[in-house]
C-alpha cells in the first residue's frame, strides 16, 4: 500500500487537473454561447439562405420567363381588382329631376 499522504497529494493533484479541465470547458462554452456571437451567426446564416433563395429564384425566372410574366399579370390584376370592377359596374344615369328626399318631408313636394 502507498502512504496516505501520497494518496492525498495525488488526489489533490487529480482534482486540480479536473478543475482546470472543467474551467477550460466552461470558458469554451461561454465563448460559443455568447448571445452577441450567436446573433451574428444567425444573421449570417439567414443572409446566406436568403441569397441562395434569391439566386435560385432568379435562375428559375430565367428558365421560365412565360410563367414569371403570367404570375406578374395575375398579381397585378389581383391588386387592381377594385378599379377594374369599377370599370364594368353599371352606373346610374344622372337624372335631372331626381328626388333626394322622401315625398312629403321636404319643401319641394
């Protein structure tokens, strides 16, 4: 058997080494989990994905110009639907002597 003092010193050295490893791990986690760095990384990822989506959309539009024109026309018609409906709505012809009040309630009866 070894001397208890030696075992104690070995155990203390092991504990100190474990504490040092744990401190190093915690420092690495703090750096990785820094909210500012996480936000920057998320913004970079979103920008990269957005750029990739825009590039894919552009390539699709170049390959299918007719579909793009059709979608654009449909969107334009949808946005202008009220104005277009107004063009086709029947309008009352203006009457020269149209009454604007109930009979018997006004001075012109």
